[in-house]
C-alpha cells in the first residue's frame, strides 16, 4: 500500500496547486529522504506529533545533513541505500535547498493534519519553530560561478558542426535521425523554448500560412502515450518562424516523419525513428536527454551542454540586439517583449534570471571605464 500521509500531502498540496509533475517528483523524493532517515533512526514521526514531542535542534541538524547526501536507486519506496563513492556523496546546494523546503512544508502540514481541532497555541508555536528551523538550515545563496549562462560563440560554432546532418562530426548514424536532431537543436537555439515545450509540439501547431508556431499547454493530454508527459510550464503563445525554419520543418515532416511507421497515428511533431516497440511514438523525455548527451559528448568544448543552456543563450542575444538599437524600446517594453516570447507572466521578474550574463558583462565594462577615467598615476610616471 502507498504511504497515506505523504501521498495525501503531494496530492492536496502539490498536485492540486497545479504544479508540474517534476515538482511532485521533487516533493516525493524529499519526503522519501526524510522517511528513510526516520526509519534508520527509529523515529515514529506521526506518533511523536500526536504526543506533541517535536523535533529538537540536534534532530533538525541531522535532517539537514541527510538532505545533503546523494542516494542511489532502490526498489523500496522508503529505504534507499547511500552510494559508497565518497566523491559523489553530496548533492548540489540547489537539491539540498529543495529537499529541506519540501520536508519543512510536509512536517508543518502533517502536524496540523494530525492534531486538527486539538491544536493549541503552544503546539502551533512549536510547529512553526520546526518549520523555521528547517528553512533556516537551507544553503544560503549561490556562488557567482554557479550562475547559469548561455553558450559561448565558440561553443555555438562547435554545436553547429556537430549537429550538421551532412557533417562528419555528427554522432548519429541514420540520415532521418540526424535531420530530426538538427531541427530540434535549431528550435531550441532560435526560439529559446524549453525541452518540454519542444517535445509537446504538434504538427497542427504550425501555421504554415502565417509562418508561426504555437506553444500550447496540454496538461494530462489523453492522446499522449508517453508515461512521462513533457509539460509546457510557460504561457501559451505564438512564435514567428523564419523561412529557414519553416522549410526545415516541412522537410522533416514530409520526407522523414511521415515515412516512419506509426507516426501518423498521432500529431506530435518529433517521433522515435529507432526500430522497436516505440517506433513512431512521440519522442520521450529520456530519448531527448540521450540526444543532448550524445551531442555534448561529441566534443570537449560541449562538455556540460544541456537544452536549457540554449534558452539562456537566446535571452543573451535578445539583450545584445536591444543594446545595439539606436532608439531601443524602454526597459518596461523590453521586459514585456521578452516575457511574451519566453512565455512568462508579465512583471514576474523571471527575465532577470535569464539576463544575468548580459547584465554582468555590461557592469564589468562600465566598471573598467570608470576605473580608466578616474585612475591617478604617481607623479613622474607617464601614461
């Protein structure tokens, strides 16, 4: 039987808030880590809450420590063995932050659920102290080196060589697969869309007459046979397409996709070309990730490449284009344009995250100019 309270929490507090499947997975994984710790330490958390014996500071420290560890795969829903490789024992600070956040929210919800009408002021204060104790133990900030940036011009040039369907550096053998993967990388690069948006595209989303493509949200799409449905996290929008992209889309659909057995049973744009049980099915998330890894492994310059890197690159090029204009739109207009193109809610401030590298470079240029204009040399030394 599934664990009752963890599943009730994920259903009512995560899924019913219309958060993504990835958010549900993250919440389940975090609670799983917490329950593993409780099982190993002999802590009956539900019984202790009913007895109003809440977690101590030392126990909160122990939870923080276990949330820093990396776990391996295991069949059990609760017991997950730690890996023995010490170099890979610790997760990234972002994962630790998310785990502690979900555990803190789960414990607060569980405490209020179990105590219900018997909850008094003293217990409510203790519950908030536990919640505050866990959230205060989350890692603080991120190093500058961890800030996500788009690909460099050298990486872009190498990427074009690697994904060129007629190039010698392509890691893919079959022509149709090369053309499909090159088109996928082009859409990521030129449109700045997410991987989930790419995999959710349908042939019916292309407006051939207007040379546009629609990014549409289709949560719980019944016609999608994929076990893990790719999701569109952003708002619906229309994106114009260049003649080059329209031509490449038409070529892939007519000359390659439509000739794959089973591909015409659905309208999803990118399909599996490899023979087997999934031939012609919509391309899965794992296949997309495998394609990205193959491209990244084709050249040392592309080490660490991931699809979202190209989204950051699009935002950097957008900023550079606006900066080159003699009479650029106002900052407010630029943010509205960027937000629409990327599917963000206007005024959400998300654009600042993706514009970090451009702002950083402009700030560095300004700082150097200020230093050069205000520097004072000692007497007797010429410039």
